[in-house]
């Protein structure tokens, strides 16, 4: 597991524990059965990576190669 994976998992746990749920708000997305698709969010998360240590790539989620190339070229 890369350092980017560990940061991603820590961010997910932090969002679930300390994030803000929109359960009291009217939401547009709905599940197939018609129930509202509420979300949890946390704004202002910034990740910093030292490229001298390793390239920040996630290995725990699948990602299309073209999307990875587009992201690298954008940076």
C-alpha cells in the first residue's frame, strides 16, 4: 500500500467521522427505489506529497489508464 493509499483511507475515515451530512436538506439525486441519496462532505481537505519519497498514486482503487495520463498531463 502506498502513502497515497494511506492518506486516502485516513481522509475517508475522517469524512465519515467528522463530515457534515445533508440529511435535513432537499437533495436532487435519488436511488433507483426513489429514496433520496444523501451525502456526507467535508470541505478544505488538502493533501501534500513529497515527490522525492514516492509518486502519489493510489493502488487500492482501479482507475482507467487514460484518466491517469490526463491527470498527470494536467498537473
